[in-house]
């Protein structure tokens, strides 16, 4: 790490024992305590650090704009988070880019937002690729990652592990072979595709069945039709989201099966559709409106001279209805 071009803001933060946002304020002549500034001065001098042109393009005064990268607008969770952010908004303007679940578009969106001189960036994503990590490390403003765990950036997420644990009592007497996990590939969204299921997988010793679909209800109907054409109906379906569960529900009902008598279905999110469908869906609910408030407040906190560094996790609650 002796070559200046290899030293990143994250490296400086680690070497100085401070947060990345503190380094960002230091580089932009922001508010930093004298003791912290002295430590950063020493590290910058030792490693002969200079911000690259991408970082230098960022202006050093507040623009009143916050960049938000989203994978889709067709999501109850995301729209609720955006609504929560706006509810506690302190006269900031949200510059939002929809990337349509495309990893390359996400990276480009981050770079575009940085060039727009935003005061901070919130990335709502199903995956944090190496390319995304590299792009975010070059951004000289506070960054929050929502949707995935990260050891390099501040995060605000729902507690998917705990949410999955809430379902374990529901399958206490189930034979593993009678349980179907219906979700997305973890490589697409690790938190939703894997962490939500971890507790159930452990409880069943990994002996349950598992099928991958997408976040789309229509595609899930097709996936379940194909599955039922070659497999017996499972007694229990655990879906990664309400939308996926609605696709499963439609597929089993069109073949004449009854829910919950023939098969029980449970999911995650507690979207409005979960309550109005027949039978109403048992699901683990998250208050995404509150999570959106956390996102905004956390980003603003990172702009303070000495932010409290922590990664808050919002717990869910099991909402029992008639599908289980």
C-alpha cells in the first residue's frame, strides 16, 4: 500500500481508527475534532494520499441533495422506505435512480450521483459487488447501504435472521421433506434469498426442498406450476416475500388445492396484498416506513463531527392470518 493510487478513503479510515465519513469531512475541510485531524494529517502525510479526480469532482459545500439508488420502484418495501425518508426529511432533495436490478447500472448510478455533488448516497440493493464496493470507496460523502450486510460501509437493515427464527415454531412438528422453501437465488439477494431462511434450514438440518424463482408474482406462478407437475404438493411453503407467496398461492389454488387445509403458506414483508388476498397471508411484517426514517437519520448522523458508528437492525413481528 506504498503507492498513493492504492490508498483509498477506507484505508485511511482504518489506519487512523476513524469512520469513513470522518475522513470524508476531513478531506472536504469539514468539522473534525483537532485530535482526529492530527491523526488524519499523519496518515495522509505518511502515505502521500491525494484524492483521485473522481473524488475531487465533488464540491465541498452542501448541495441539499441526497442520492438514492434503488433496484426497482415496484416494491412495497422500497416505496415505504422512501415514504419514511421523506417524512423526516429536513428540506433535502432526493435524487433517485432506478437500476432495474442491474448490477452494472447500480455502479454507474453511484458514479453519476457523486458527480452531481450530492451530500450523501443511500444504496438500496440486493447485492454489493466488487465493482460497487470500488465505486463507493471513491465517493467522498457519507454512504449507507440498505438491503445487504457490509463490513466496509454503514448499513441499515431489517433483522432477517430474527425474522426467520420466528417461523421455526411453525414447523416444529414438520417432516423436512414436507417443507418447500420458495425464494430467490442468494447470489441475487443474499439477505432475502439466504439469511431469511437460515434458521429454518438449520431447524430442518437442510433436508427440506428448495426452489428458486424471481421477485415477480407471474414468474413464480409458472415456477410453481412446473414444480407441481413433477413433485407432490408440499405441506408447507415458506416464501421469501409476500409477492412470491401470492404467486405460490395462485398456482396451488388453480390446481384445486386448498390453503391451509392441503398446504400452509407463510412469507415475509406484510404488504397490503397479504391482508386482502384469500386466504389472508400469514407473514413476518417489517415496518419499512420506520426503516426509511432510520435511513435518513443515519445518513444525517454520519455528517456530524463525531457520528455514533453502529449498524441498526429493525426486528420483524409474526402476523398470524388464515394461510397457516
